[in-house]
């Protein structure tokens, strides 16, 4: 809109294009907090498996563990042995459960979190897909590595078929 109150066709086109632009939540290089008990504290996003530039709530990402807190199992005769599931430098898969960017809902409200967070998940092959001829196999990424999920999780995870993460979560927002 110009200073004299008239909107030209070019301004209307620019406004409509900017409103339709999709913004990504998690990009390459984003540091995410790990909110399960898989011993990882911070994970850096390497790639989004969504096939686009970035990841949104419920998407799977590939990440590198930047900081880990290994659980120590003590033995009587020997030194302490770390028995954590995830160690620093490992490449892991994770589901984005919280994002700092606002996400609009169908009822007009928005959900926004204070941090970016993921839950580390494991990989398993779908049954009946074992083929030794080199064909592509379907993978499932919905089994969490940890047994607990800390903090709130949005109910949009139900639409993404991440029911196991919802059942482990403390709060569903």
C-alpha cells in the first residue's frame, strides 16, 4: 500500500505471494534439544527426509549427536563402563516434536514452543519387504529409542502416525 492509500496491482501480487510462501521450521545446521532418555542432549540437523529444504513438526530428520550424557554402569572390580544408547558423534534419526516457529491450526489458533526439540527414533524394515535382489525396502521410523519423552508434545503428531511418541509423552498440547 502506498503512502497515499492506494494499492496498485503490483503491491497486491507481492502481498499474496508473501502470504502463500511456506516457511521451514528446521533447516540444515539447526541445533535441536533431545527430549527423550536416549542419552543424547543436543543433535545437529544434517538432512530432512521430507524431501524439501527443511523439516516441520512430525517430520523425520537425520542428525549428528553433538552432546551426549552417557549413563554409567558401575562394576565392582573394574572401572565405570558407559552403557548409553547414543554416543557423541553418532548419526541418528529423529522426529521433530517441538519447533520455535508458530504453527497454525485449523481452528485459527497457533502453537509455538520455546525451543526446537526431537525424539531419537530407531529404524526397522517393514515385514514382507525382505528382497535380496537389491530392490528398495520400506523403512519405519516410528519406534523411539528411549522409553520416556519429556515436556509437551503437540497433538499434530497423531496425524503423522507417531502414536508411540504420544503415548510416552508427559503432556499433549
